C-alpha cells in the first residue's frame, strides 16, 4: 500500500469510531477475543 492509502485508512478508522479512545477500545476487544480463541485451541490440542 502506498503512504496515501495508509493515511486514508487511518483517518477513516478514526472517523468511524469517533475518537482515538474508541479505536483503542475496539482494538483491545479484538485482541482479547483472539487471545481467548488461541487459549481455547491450545486447550483443545493440549489434552
């Protein structure tokens, strides 16, 4: 991607969530979900 495309994506992400805090909260929620999925998969294969 070009630098302009990255800037446009960043601006759209900030605008869609309203605030930077909204973006960070959303990112944290996604990462927590991924971590729970990985833990579940690890438990499934570990037993």
